[in-house]
C-alpha cells in the first residue's frame, strides 16, 4: 500500500484484542496452607477490530489517514511464564498471586507488532464441594 512507502511520523491505534491463554501449572512446594508453583503456556490473540490513524509527512506537510482492519487472528502468538503462590484464607477459599512475563513468538495484528508484557495475576479459587 501507499503507507508502506510513506514517511510515517506517528500512529494512533485503537484495537480490541481477545487474549486466549492455555497454561499448565506445576506445584513445586505444597504446604497445608500455601502452595508455590510455576506455570507456562501459550496465548493466541484474536483481533476483533483495529482502528489506526497514520500521520505522514508528505510535501513538507503532515496528513492523517484513517485505516481499519478486522478479524486478524494470531494463533500461538506468545509464551507466558510465571511463578506464584496460592494461600488458603478460609476453609474452601484460596488467594492466588503470580507475576507473569509474556514473550511474543511473532507479530500481532496488521502491523505485526511484537507485544511484550508483564503483569500480576491475582485471583480467588473457591472449592464448593471440598470437605
């Protein structure tokens, strides 16, 4: 396209992305009230909408071109690695916390952006049928 040869000065992006992770967890240390674990998995990204405003330099003036893309899918796009702990807080309720690092295996979306990320997953586990 024309934009692949243009002098792009900035890009404003608004994207709706669904992250679909599949993760395996291994419990390293199991104590009566605390479990320490590691996990690893892979994420697929489903891009539902991508809206971009490209600002380019053309004839010494800045111009903005809007572009829209939809339905880009990136299967097995990133690896997720984490280590965390699970703490019993009541008889059937557990609190989990784990920092996660996500490493891209390829580019995502129309621009093939390599998404690196870190986050902290915090969750509650409830076992209604546990005695």
